[in-house]
C-alpha cells in the first residue's frame, strides 16, 4: 500500500535514515509502554497491599527507572526528528539531481516531454510532497506495522482478551485507507493536471503580458485563466473533502476499537479477573494501538500527492533519449575544429525533410557563412552540428570523427553558440561573464569585453561589472545583451563559435560592433555564421546558400555574384529594400 519500490530504490541513500527513524520511534514507544506498566503495577501493589506496607525502595526504584525512560524517550524524539529530516533531504536532493541530469541529456527537446512550467511545479511542490513521503509517511508506515505487534506482546501478559480485540480492530484502518486510495488516485491525477494547466497559463500570460496588452486581448486571457482557476478551486475542494471524510472514518474505527477493547477489560475487572492498575494500563495503551495508523492516515493524503508527482517525475526520467555509441577513448580535441556534413538528410517528424543531401566543409580560421530565406534549414544545421538531433542519413564529422561517437560534453566544451535566444541571467554583468568561465581573471574579463566592444559601455556604468542586468537582461538593450553574450562566449574560449542570427533585431551600431568582433575571432577560431543580412558576409571565405532545405550554391561572394544565380537575386532584392528604406 503506497510503497513504490522504484521510488525508494532511486533514493537508496534515504533507506538507512528511514530505518533509523523507525528505530528511534520504536524505542520511544517501548519506553512509554514500560513507563505505563510500571505505573499500573505500582497501583496494583497499593490496591492489594495498601500504601502503608510500601517501603521507600518500592517507591524510589520505579521512580528512577521512569525518569531514565523519560530521558531515553526525549533523546529518541530528537533523533527521530533528525533522521526524518535527513531521509527527506536526501530524497529531495537525489530526485532533483536525477531530473536535472535527465533534462541535460534530453537537451532542447525536453519540452516535448513536459512543459517548462510543469517541470518547475513538479520539481518544487511535487518534490516537497515526496519529502514528506520519505521523511514521515514511510517511517510511519513501517512503524505502524511494528507497534501493534509490540503492544500485543506486552498487553497479552496483562489481558489476552483485550489485546486480541485491539489487534483485530487495527487492520480496519488500513482497509479504510485502501478503499479511499482508489478514489483518491483519480482525483489527485485530475488535481495535478489542473494545477499544471493553471501554472502554465499564468506563466505564459505573465511572459506575454505586453503582447496581450498591445493586441487588446488581455481581458480575454484573464477570463480564460479565471475559468481554469475555478476548475482548480473545485478539484482542490474535492481533495479537501476527501481528506476530511477519510479522517472521520479513521477516527470512528480508532475510537470504536479502543472502546471495544476497554469494554472487554472492564468486564474482566467486574469479574475479578483484572486489577485496577492493569485496567489503567489497558486504557492508557489502547490509544497507542490506533494512534500510529491514525497518524499514518493523516500523512496518507500528502503521500498520495507525492505519488501523483512521482508519476510525473517518472514520465520525465523514462522519456526516450537519443542513443549514441560514444567512443569513451576520445576525451580531448587538440586541433582546430573542422566540421564536415556528408550527404546529410534530416527530418524532425520523420515525414517532411528539412535538410536534403547537404554537403558542407566548415574549416578553421576565417568565416564560413550559411545564408538563405527563413525556413530554408540554416538553424537546423547549427543544431545538428551541436548534436542536438541525429541525422536521418549521412554523417556529421568533427575533425573526421563521427559526431555520434563523441560525448555531448566534449562537443559543448569545444563548440559555442550565440543566437537571438542567448539567455542573459538575472544578476550582475560579472555573474553572466563568469558563466562562461568561473575562473576567469580580471585581465581575461577586460580582454573579452574589449573584443566584444562592450568595454566602454561597462566603464560608463556607476557599478561597472557589478551592475544588475535584470531578469533576462531586461535592463540592457538588445545590442548590449548580444555583446554581453559574445563576451561570455569569448571567455568560454571555445575552438568553434556558431553565430545563429546573432545580429538580428538589434541597432546598427551594435550590429557593426559585433561583426567587427566576429572578424577578429575568425583569425584564430572556426567561425560559422548564419545570417539573413547578406551584406555582412561579403568577406566570408565560403558562403553556402540554402533554399527549402537544399544547398543550391556555394562559393565566395564574388563567385556567387558572377554566377548570377539564387544568391545574386537575394542580394539584389535586399539592396532594393535597403534603397526603399533610405528613401522613406
């Protein structure tokens, strides 16, 4: 019941702390049992012999033992809290680390498994529910099995009949829990789906708030989110109602069982088969039969939430990864990087070919450019070179080694990417630079800023490198963000850098500065530029021209212009548009 072996085995480090939590709790209950028995026996002795016949030793000995037992119990309670916390913290760390590593393996394709908002919710609230599962529910589950047996053994020496009634009533609580669980599974599955949908809508509306305002549909989205919120409220109330009803049922079972056993003991007392002290022992211990399972029931609903979250976690962990036959002997790339695409064909969905029989040779030193209209497959080539996807046919070679045989980390250590989506993290300029190289010296940082043409901007700021850039670099202009991304890539010191539309949607001044930096970098590195502005790639040593997934032309700017083909027409169209803009 609610024991997920796979989940427990994933968090194997928590097992020992769960066992220690159970042990500490078990020792504590034994101390409690012995204390109550000693008190009951003392009352029996007074009842049968009278208080006058008691010696000082008859009073002191039980008193000293009881004090010792209370001290042990106090220590056990502290250890219980400590081991419970360690069990939950180990599970939390392990699960988040496993999911994080899985997301790294899935790469940019992780969103096809779960949305970003869903992953955040599962990793925050879902894992918190599982913390309680490991720290409270599991120890309480095994403790609840152990305590009734322990109590039965002790109590059977006092009143076997009462002990038998108690032990027979105990299973009624887990039976009621199992019955409730069947209903709870469906409700909690709906609860998590509703919660995830609402969180996703909220995040999307928040990120796109400006756009919604511009198109005057913010009220429409607001109403839609209200509907989702109301749906979530209703399912939440169902969960709460289920919890309250189940607690009521468990209370009835617990109180009924305790009453039944106590009635048997009272009958024995009336018949003279039981002494008053023994009756007191039975009354005081009767609740101990049911309290552990009653407490288990209170953790049960949180554990059910955790189980629903674990299903989402397993969905992520079980997501199919692209299989690679990595050659582990290749641990370093010493030479300048040369990339070759040999007869490469690729499709995202297995039906529509995005790239068709592509052959390219991207050599070190100097700029190699890929140009073409939107949707021609330019950015897909960048993703394939980074090995984000496996080609359907053909090969991608890095220094004549099939890229499928190279460890992904080795690829990222040698190839950098700067695109329109290069992310700037909330924090200072320095924080973002150190992402590229956390061990970078002041000299290296200043040199990177200089090459990226960002040095004069930073020097003009009040806090200089410690200036906060805001979430997503919101305190910077588009050009400043791109130059910061460039400086970060320079600090990372990759042997090859891919610029995927790195100068789109930025001001002319920033564009010119970045292109100057690109040409500087091309003196020592392998540079691949994907650009929509053909004027920027005139000096490239080789230009590959794409059209609808096919490589239609290649050569230098002069060669392609003399050929008067597809590239020639593209250049003329762009020149005409530039002239129209200037006139306007």
